[in-house]
């Protein structure tokens, strides 16, 4: 079949006619019609609506993993500290500074810093600051993690404290270093954790004194868990507060039930 854009021509070779076809070039069309353009835009918009939430979740997951990695590094530093200090956890008399107590990130930073392999301060927080924590950089000298005071008070001392104010007011009990062997349930006792709910923002974040939010916690056995505040057992102050775990270092923060 001869294409519609071609022309037939006859020539004679000897006594017999010979037909050949001269094809004319097809005209190319490069421009989109309005309907085609709108269709492409609609497809791109649909793909973006599908991919954007997925990418957002992937970024959030990566931030949580970075935070969890920080806690893993802190766990290593804790083991190095106890190994160099007769199996005793970090301890100092509160307040360690007129403005903060040992359990606060600024308080225990100085004790653990030598075991993190670098000079650590507000300008160089190393693994003591979670990059997704938008508050602590200015408010808490770039320290995102709190250290449970159950590790530098006896179980009886902790059980004598019934208010969150006991953790930051005039010291109710003296600090007493606790041994690693005193931990009754390593898989259920929190030693260090995010103070703020940085990965799941809440309107009024009161740290470990709030029943809202979700945080990364480091347990004595080295596991890091991302838990809702409601998953933490109620402490002496009726809050999910690992500072005042019932029975202190011998007690349990998780599971809640």
C-alpha cells in the first residue's frame, strides 16, 4: 500500500513500464495541545500527592534513627564510665550548678563527655543533642537527653519523693552512687531519654512530666525504644517520669501494664 503522503511516478525501462514511489517528508508536530498539557499537569500533581507524604515519613524516620543512634553512643559511653568507676553510675550532689541538676542534660554532660571522645559544650554538643530538637539548642545548651536520677539515689530515697518538684527544688535526699548490679530489670528501666517530644510535636511539652508526646528512650540493657508517654509506667509523682520510678533503680518504667 502506498502511503497517503507519497506520489506515484511511472518511467519506462526498455519495453516495460516501471513504477516507483517518491515519498514526501511528514511534517512533525512538536507543540502540546491545551488538553495534553492539562493532562500532564494533572498526572504530575497526582504523583506529588502520593509521594510527598511518603517522603515526609521517610525523613521523619531518618531523624528518629539519628536520635536513636545518639542514644546508642551514649550507652557505650555509660559502659565506659561505669567500667572506669568501680561499676558506679554517674553521680554528683545536686544542684551541680545554681541553674540545673545532675539529671538535666547540662548537669551530666561534664561527667560523660570524656567517654564520648570529644570536647563537648553548648557549641559542640556531639551526640547529646538531637538535630530534630528545635527547643533545646537555645533553652538547654543543646542537650536533648535527661538522665534518670534513680541511678544516683537509693530506691528508698526515690520512694520518699512524691512530687515532680522534688527533682529540681531543694534536695530532699543526698545523692548516692548506684552500682550496675543494683538494676533489677535492665530491659524495663530507662536510664536516659529524650526530654521533649521532638519527633511528635505537642502543644505544651513538659517533658517527662507530660502524659502526651512520644520519645526515644535508652534502657539499661542497651535497647532504644520510641514510646508514647502513655506507655511509660506511672511514677511516684503520678507522671511518666523515669526520674521517680517506683522503687527507683530496682523498679520498672516499661511496659506500662
